[in-house]
C-alpha cells in the first residue's frame, strides 16, 4: 500500500529517508528551516512547503509526519507541529531522542488525541542504499497503520541468510524493522544499540593502536622509555600495515562487520589519520545507556569504559591526570617528565 508521509528536517538522515520513500512509490511532503534543502527534494518529487502550517495543510488526515531534526530541537518541533495537527494524526520522532522524553511527549499529545511514535533509526549516511534499521515504540494499532512506510525505509530481507532455526513467515525483524513496545521502547533499543556502537568502536580503535606500535623495538630512540618501559625490544620488531590488516580481517574473520568495513575505508583514505585530532564527541546515547545499566544493576564494563574514553579524548581527564602527577611528586619527589 502506498502512503503519504510528511518529513521535517532534511539533513543527512531526513533527506535520504524521503528519497527511499519516493523510490518506493510513497508520497512525501517536506519541510526544513533551510529552503535549499526543501527545494532539492522538491526537484526529486517531494511536495515543497515553507512553514509548519503549510506542511500540515498539505498532509491528508489522518496525517503522519516524521521529525528528523537535531535531537536537541525535537521537543520544540513536536510542540510546534502539534499546534497544526488534529486528533488521530501521528507524529513520529526518528531522531536520537532520550526515551524518557518520548514517554512525556506521548502523554502530553494523547490529551489532544494526537499519537506519538518513537523510531530509533540506524543506518547513517549509507541508509539510502542499504536501508535503515528501525526500532519502533508506540501504540500497536498506530504503528501497524504506518507499517508500509517502515517496510519501505527498512533494508528488507536482502542477501542476509535466514538465521538457522527460523521457520515460517518472514518476520518484521528479518525485514529490518521491529515493534519493540510502548512509547520509549524504540528509542530505548536504539540507545543501547549506540552504547554497543561505542564499545565496538573502542575495541577496534584500541586493537589497531596496539598493531600500530608493534615496531617500537626498532625505533627505541624515539620510544619514550619513561611512559612505556620496554624490556624486550626484540618482541616489537613488526612494521605492520594496519590498512592491509583491516582489509584482510574483512574476509572471513570473526571480527568482520560493517564497522570494520568502515574502519578499513577510513584507513585506506588516510592511513595516518592526519585529518583528525582525536577529540571524540558524544551525543548522549552512550551516557543514557550507562545510566540505564546503573539503574538496572547490570555490569556494563566495556560500554562504560568506551564512554569514558571519549571524555578523556576531549581532555576531560586533565584535572585527574594533573592530580596524579602532583601526588606522585608529593610522596616520591618525582618530577613530571616533559612529553617524549
Ligand atoms: N547522522 C547520523 O548518522 C544519524 C543521526 N540520527 C539522528 O537523526 C536526527 C537528524 O540527524 P542528521 O540528519 O544527522 O542531522 P542534520 O543536522 O544533518 O539535519 C538536520 C536538518 O534539520 C534542519 N532543522 C533544524 N531545525 C529545524 C526545525 N526546527 N525545523 C525544520 N528543520 C530543522 C536542519 O537545518 P539547518 O542545517 O539549516 O539547521 C537540517 O537540515 C538527529 O536526532 C540525529 O541524532 C540518527 C541516526 C544516525
Ligand atoms: O545514531 C548514530 C549512529 O548509530 C549517530 O551517528 C549518532 O550521532 C552516533 O552517536 P554519537 O554522536 O554519540 O557518537
């Protein structure tokens, strides 16, 4: 069944969601604060609108609108859109919102008869071609009404072989979208997905860093023996090609994955990573995952350590590091050595 969907926010994610829907034969009405982004998609078949009022008027009741703006702006966008919506219309939040905000938003909208659906959306800038993995929360009947849209946005069964033991009809999950539960459940699952993402990213980053230094025994003059005493230089004589290792691991290894594919691409583009300073941002999902783990009493060592690594990368550990040096000087008279 072909449907109509409105999209607010036509950046890296929203624009490709619209393109995928248009390719799938659906009708899209689009709005963004940037008129150029709207015009670009209008040229590809979407209906252009210049205000939220115009946007709402272009949608047929019961309306369905997907918000894909920067996460910090979602709340105000939901409220502003609701002013133009009527009972039985649906507002979908596909951004990386905190699941607790979903619960509050849904409760406030339901008083006006407006439905709210939270959709954790994964796929990044590759989603147009690969499809987007969708984790959905909301009222089951409302989510079911939107299913043709989810089916088009999601990757579909594709070339992934069926998991052994699965039989019968192909399920939603096998097509790349999943109804996870009531409001907030979709973003809860996406939150943990991103927490895992931090851990997997950190594992690759640390492993490749160890490979990168496997030659320190050959460069002892440059090696800072103070920070990393090296007793056996003969064990560190390997000039390893990290770009080639990422490439070989893509083929048949236990750690092969899309994240490794992207790691290999990054190293291929710039083996010395000269474009990057190493300040790693975080948008909140890793922190919320760790908070949930604490509140559930679930040990999440790897996810927590990988979150803290991001803080360190931005110099947030500097005070603690200075205090470590200061204490060492206090008890042992050890002067801090200049950087090697
Ligand atoms: N990028 C990614 O890999 C992923 C992102 N997400 C989530 O998806 C959401 C969107 O991300 P992304 O597409 O990367 O962000 P972008 O910044 O690329 O795009 C956001 C778009 O929304 C526009 N915009 C901002 N405020 C408003 C508003 N009030 N009304 C209408 N349009 C507005 C922006 O315009 P302008 O630029 O002119 O301000 C921009 O065109 C975020 O919540 C993000 O966390 C989820 C999964 C993956
Ligand atoms: O959801 C995503 C990927 O799955 C987004 O790219 C998100 O921004 C990644 O999280 P962070 O910004 O905290 O690294």
